[in-house]
C-alpha cells in the first residue's frame, strides 16, 4: 500500500529563486608616500651619515614605496 501524503498534491512548480549577486570587496587603494614622509626619512638618512641629499631622497623614496606596495 502506498504511503499517505500529508500535503495536498499540487501541479504548480516551485517558484524560481532569483540568483544572489555577491560583489567582491574592492582592494584598498595604495597610497604613495607623502612629500613629508619622504623628506623625514631622507633627513634621518642624512643624520646616519648620508652625504648626498639627492641619494638620500631617492633611497628614502624607494624604502617607503617598497613598504606601501
């Protein structure tokens, strides 16, 4: 003997569900070091014994850019 159904029999198909759209979170923007940050680091490089201010600036800029990337 077949099992008894507790729910009434319907011919309707279940309603289609809308797909859920999941958005990816945007990566945080990389902010380049500011002029003041580079100048401060170049100053401390000069105190450590750096002789050429331009080389100190480039080194400071390279160090700070490598940290933020």
